[in-house]
């Protein structure tokens, strides 16, 4: 009887907390976005600067996800299937973005590629634009999302072990065939899960991107930065309307994540 009451209390508290901290704020965004009617909402969503900010957000997200997926697969495969000096160091370095504030990460890139940075003379000589330009936005997004894919794959490959790969190698299979036929099928759901988490984090990145972007409207503003500008201009309806785009994208990603998580658990990978 006591355990039943405890369970009910814990479930109730959990739902109240989630409702107050997540559902209510997200619902408020949609309500405020539609406060002045559908016409005002459409004008804000299809505004020239909103479209450009959305485009840049997609470009930065796709670039970060593609590069981090490639690196995540290579890093996870290397760490779990081979023994080498510096293995623990590599594992530690992958986790650095988890420990460093995104704002500090942005400042570090400023110190490298900005006017006071040691690489400034080189990039200026070849007219390479990084700070206050799209490459800087992409670089910052890649940094903050760096560990997500590899950190989902590594535990799966560790639990899998090396026996199947070693048996395939003894039978004459090359490395790529071993990866394609044995390793990849075992980690596919963990890989998809990591990609989804990486995508969600990349879309919502604010700190590092804010430092490196220069807040150039229509050029280096992603959606989160565009929302900040609209809010600071007291254009609340437009700010909430643009925020609703991120909310809708987040809900879609959440649904995909739950599907992948369910499939992964069913397959025994997550």
C-alpha cells in the first residue's frame, strides 16, 4: 500500500514539474505567437530576415551533423576496437565541449581567428573570413556538438566486443567490409540517436554562435540570435512567432528521438 502511494506521489510530482517547467512555457510560446492573428504570424515567419536566419541555421546544423557523424564513427571505432597510447587522452578530449561554456568556446575562437589571434595574419593574407562570417558560425556549432555522436556509439561498440570482427578478419575480410557488415549493423540505432541529439543541440546553439557571429542581421544571425534581436526590439509577437519555429522543430526531433530510442531498445542497442 505504501509503495503504491509513493509511486503515485512521485508520478504526480514528476508530471507537475514537467508541466510547469516544459509544457507550460512551450505552450505559451505558441499562444503568444498567435496573439495578433495568423496574418501577423505569417508575416513574422516569412520575413526576409527570418528566412535567412532559418537558412543559416539549417546550413550550420547540417554541416555540424555531417562532420561530427563522420568523426564520431571514426573515433568510436578507433577507441573501442584498437589499443594504442593516448587512448584515454583522446577519450577525455572528446568530452571537452561538455565541460566548457559555449561562450568561452566562442571567445577561444576569437582569440585564434580574430584580430588579436595568432592565425589572423594567415587568414587575412588569403582573405579567409571566419569571425563574423558563416564559417565561424559553422565552426562554433561543430565544436559544441562535437561529442554527441561518438558518445552514443562508444558504449554500444564496447558492449559488442571484438570477437566478430576478429573472426571476420581471420576469414580474410578487409576492414571496410568488416565495418559495413558487422560493426555498422550493431551500432545503427545508437548512431541515429546520436545524430538526432546532435541535430537538436546544433539548432538551438546560442552562446558560441553569438560571440562569433557579430549579430549581422541577414548575414550571420541564426534563428536563436534572430529571436534575441526581435525580443530586444520589443517586437514580442515576431519574437514568439520565430521561436515557435524552433519549438515545432524541437517537437519533431523529440518524436524522432523517441522512435529511434524505442527501436534501439527493441534491438538491444540502447
